[in-house]
């Protein structure tokens, strides 16, 4: 009986180890929606210059309800992601962090969420704000590209 318990325990432990290691090595599934650039505004400007794109900046705060709804509903939309990923360098900036506070002061961001569309030099080409549904948000991007 003791031997059966040891063998069973061994296989249970082995299954757990294999399951955990498989979980750690698998990449997270790619979700549809906007893929936000990981880096500073300075880095985003360099990438925008290299790729000849505008930068879309989501100026948000962690406590803002409409900001949370944009993240949960609009930014994850497949069509929004396809359009914005193809046409912009997309960047999220928490306006309560140091870089966000500098950006808010430089671009007079006073309401959240504010969406800035800037060129690689930092010139604002378009801005919008508030919760915007997916279909209208694509139109906002199209307007930004025409300016």
C-alpha cells in the first residue's frame, strides 16, 4: 500500500511539473486589438520617424472609467487593432506617472482619456477625447491621417 501511494504521488507530482512548465513556455495567445509600443515617447518618435508613421497616444489614468472602457471594449476590437497597428505607432501613457505628467503639461491634456496623434517631431496633427466606440474610433484615426 505504501509503495502504491509513493508511485501515485510521484506521477501526480510529475504531471504538475509538466503542466506548470508547459504553461510557462507557451506564449500568451495573441489577442486582437491595438498592440501598444513598449517604450518611452522618445523611442516611439524614433520608430515613427523610421517607419514614417504618426504616433497615437492614449493619455489615460488608472482611475478613469471611460479610459477603462476604451481598454476593455474599443482597443481590443479586431478591426480597430488592424487599422491602428497598420497606420500608427500606438503608445499608452499614464498621465499620473512622471513621463505622462510632462506630456500632459506639454500638450495641455486636461481630460481623460485624451487621444493625441502626433508626428515624429512631436507636432499634434489631431486630438480627440472621451469614450469612443470601435467604428467611430477607426474614423478618428482616418481623420488624423488626413491632417
